[in-house]
């Protein structure tokens, strides 16, 4: 028997005989990663300037505010994309908060959180594992 599939604008993957639509496509992944990369680079440079008297401290505070704003827009983006699982939100918020702390901005924590969110949202097996780890078995699968 021939099986028809409708093209709905996203990549589809088959697992265990069921079809799952990826929430984040390759183009989106690259674009958001680049935006977060340049935000992380800016944070890194602001923290490298920290030892410079007065100017470094002001730039570090500015970098923290910038990280907070970028993180807020990132959270809004995830909400509008429909990524609403408890594991997804806890991961992205943890990356956002950690990246708003001045000395932790040296590390690319927000990009790392983005990678984890994409893995959870695009892979049904990872969704199951994340939902079990969060204490709500099957809650991440329900849409």
C-alpha cells in the first residue's frame, strides 16, 4: 500500500512507525545559533574588559543587561514556536539565568541550553527521556 504524507513546511522523521514533525528546522537552528553566538561573543568581550578600572565594570553591567534582554527574546521565541514542555522551559530558563550572571557569561551557556532544547523538541525519544526525568511521564509527548 502506498502511504501519502502531506508536506506541512517542516522536516518529518519516522520513529517506531509514527511520524514526528521537527519543531526547529535546519535554517532556524543555524539562524538562532548565530544570533546567540554573537550575543555570547559580546558577553565574553564585556567580561574580558572587566579588569579595566571603571570602564570594565560599566561594560560588564551593560553586558549583563544585554544578556538578560537577549534571553528574554529567546524565551519569547520558544513560546511562540510552541516549545512548552517542562524540560524545555527549565533548560532554557537555566541557561538564561546563568548567562545573566557576570562571570558566568564567559561560558556559552545560552547556546548550550539552545542545543539541548533543540534535541529535546526535535527528537521524540529525547522528549520521553526528558518527560520521565521531569517527573511527568508522557507529558512532553502531548501537544
